[in-house]
C-alpha cells in the first residue's frame, strides 16, 4: 500500500497506463541486490532508489578513491577513503527515505554468496571482473534467480538478462573465461566516464521491467553499444545444450586464472618499501603502458608487456628484479614470459601491483 507521500513522489510513474499503482506497488514489494557500487552500481542504485524499489541490498568491499569520481556519481570528494557501501547507503537514503537499504561491506565469495542472494528476488551485477561474474551466474543458477548483467570497456558497453524463465545464462555467452591478461579492468584499461552511466541506467531499466512485468525483457539477447560511434547492436545468445551443468560453487579465481600459483615469486608491498628505504641494489620494472605510467609510477623502468621481448637485454640477471603492473596480473604474465622464453630466475612479482602498494602506504602513513 502506497502512502500519500509515496503517491505524490511516484506520480509520474502512476500516470503511465502500463505502469500505474500496481507497478509501483510491485517495486515497493521487491528485494533487489546490487553487486558492486562503483561505475555501474552508481547509476543502477540511484535509479532503483529513485524509482521506489522497496529493499535494496548492496555488496562491495572497496573504499572510495579519488580516481573513482570521474564516473562513480554516487560519491563526492568528502567520500574519499570511506567504504563505498556506507557512502552509498547515506546517499540513497537521502534520495528516498521510503525505502530500505541493506549494505554488506564484504567481498562476495563462494562462502557467503548463497546466504546473501537467498534474501533477494533479483540480482544486478555491477562487478568488473570475470571471477565475480561467474560466481554471480552460478549462484543464481543454484538458487534459480535471474540477474541483470552489465559490462564496460573503454568505449563499449554490454547489457543482458541471464537465467530468466529457462533462458540462457552467462556461461552460454562465455563458456570459458578469456585469459586474464586480455581482460583488464577499468583501472588498467580505462573507461569513458559517461559510459557506466548509460549502461548502468539500462541495467536499472531492465530490472524495473522484470520487477513490474512490463515490456519485453532482454533475455536471450546481448545489447552492445559503442559510445564513440553511438551505434548499437543486439546479438542473440543461444542456449548451449552441451554446457557443463552447475551443481556447486568452485574457486573462481583459479577457474579464471587470476591467482598466482607460485607464491615464491611474490614480493609484498612492505618488502618493496624496505628495499627502497634501505637503498638495496635491485631493479624495478613497470610493465604497464606509457599512458598509465604518466598518471602514476614508482620510478621503475618502463618496459610495456606488449614490447617486453625488446627489453630483455636491459633486465638484470644478477640481482633481484621486481616486476609490477597496476594489479599484479600483467606482471605475473611478464614474469612467466621472461622465464619461459629467456630463462630468467631472479624475478619477483609485486603482489597487488601499484594499486596494492599505494594502499599499503596509505594504510601505514
């Protein structure tokens, strides 16, 4: 039942014949969980809250960083350093006091996902990595819940609905994950600031359609948008009869190849701080691209992964060599290449990359 205040607030919805009071009451009764409150999560959450979705859960274990504010419109400068779920909750309750927000300041894992997802009617995936996407997909299959998918990369965005009324799931689109070095996140590849606003709004639109039963949901189809040319296309996603049946959750970091199997190759941020402070004779190599190096660097020697073989003679074989990228993934690939092709045995990977190093310095300032 809508209160007089809610009738006034949602009046523009109520005037739409296909929507009306019945549609608004369905939104009020709905329970929706949004995975991630970053670039995609920001517009998703703002529009779900404004629309009057009764209960909104948010799960994210990140804190607001200055570099987020180019696209994550939920936050302001005064949010920097604070947990995103807490800042998002504050902002959304300010936007709409008639709804309930449930924050989870935690990473989504195989251990907690079924318990958390169990309380919600619909899941919306605003994550930015393949392990989480497969985890969301498989948990939704086990719980028989639909989810709204979105993804962004530089100028391109994608939207789809998976696991809805026996329709395709994410594994029909991506049966196996691509190699991790070919799937950088926004921190590594960059993204046009307005793109997550567009794609996240489309995800919110699909969610509202599912919750109210209006329109035609984007199930069995992948919507793709190119922001540079403002062209779109819709690709059919067929069911794959021979796909592997999901019966349990797995280790998705291992499945997607993003774990570092040989931990002896790791060097933690605190050890790099010690090497730098003690003026140890070692070599520091940055395998990111030049445009990334300009934004922030540790004054290491720039040897981009894409041209690594050209620099092999400039890499020492007689002292410790610390290799890093933004997150630790590309540097792992670089070390594997140098070991396999050129026989290096003295290479160490900076665990967590530049991002992990900066966080360690911030936490221990």
